[in-house]
C-alpha cells in the first residue's frame, strides 16, 4: 500500500473492475471468432458434400470473410444454391 490507503483501495478496485471487463471482452471476442470459424467450416463442408471439393478461389474467399452475419447468410446459401457456380456468384455479389 502507498501513502494513501483510500486511494490505494480505489485503485485496486478499479484494476479489478478493469481486469474483469477485459476478460469478458476477450471471452466475447473469442466466442465470435469461434462462430466465424465454425461458419466457414460449415460453408466449405456443405459445398464439398453437395458439389465436390470447392474451387480453391472460392475457399480462399470464404476464409477471408470476417463478417459473421455474411458468413451465416452464406451457410444458408451453400445449402440451397443450385450449383457451385451459383454459390460463387452469390459470394461475389454479397
């Protein structure tokens, strides 16, 4: 402790609150990154199951997408598109 007990107490409480907030933010970011990874994997697995191994350029484009909403939309698109070209077209226009 320093010269001012109350200042030290407030500082320690602030540090504890900041640490807890940082942990929660990190946890949330980790969860979102995990969901993105799962969506990318799902897209590529669905395409592979329906049409064979996806074109490497399509796989690369999917892997580069960082928007979770877009990835979730593409999971659905992969499941319902007419063929691999239709998915590639949707990937380009979205």
